[in-house]
C-alpha cells in the first residue's frame, strides 16, 4: 500500500477527467464527481449513481426541471490499498474514472472488461 495525500489524489482524479475527449465531456454537464475515503459497500474503487444516457427517454427531467446530477464517487483508500507506487495510483485512478464515466454513457461492466477498463 502507498500513501498519497488527499490533495494529490484529487489532482489525479482531475487529471483523469481531463483525459476524456471533449466531444464526450460535453455530455457530462449534469454529473458531479466526488472523492471519498472509502465505501460502505466495501471493496469498491468507484461508483456511478444515476441514469445512464442510454436509458434516458423524453420524460427524463420532465416538466422543465433539471434532475439531480448523476454522481461519480472515486474511493481513495481502496485504490491506495491495491497500489505499490504513485505510478500504480495514477494508472488505477485513470482506469477507475474511465470505468465510472463509461457507466454514465451506458457501457456495461462486461463491455468494459472486454475493452480492458474493468
């Protein structure tokens, strides 16, 4: 396990988000990204909570109301627990951020595994 201070870890999450191509990032206008120490569900590195874009219909956020933002949470301590170097942390944060963002776009765990992003 390696220790990376919370501020540096936040930077790594921001760097991973910056890797998302602009044409995709523009579809994330109602997504909030958080970093938390750990998950109550245990073992999770990240979590997407929301309605994937592929499952939204014309009634989503109906009556002119913007729905609550989708939420992506990246869990710092579980990621650090499986990493041995800062390079490992950079890689795992990137994989985790891409994985959770992909869920926002409706990409399943199975497909992410096929693509090497599980």
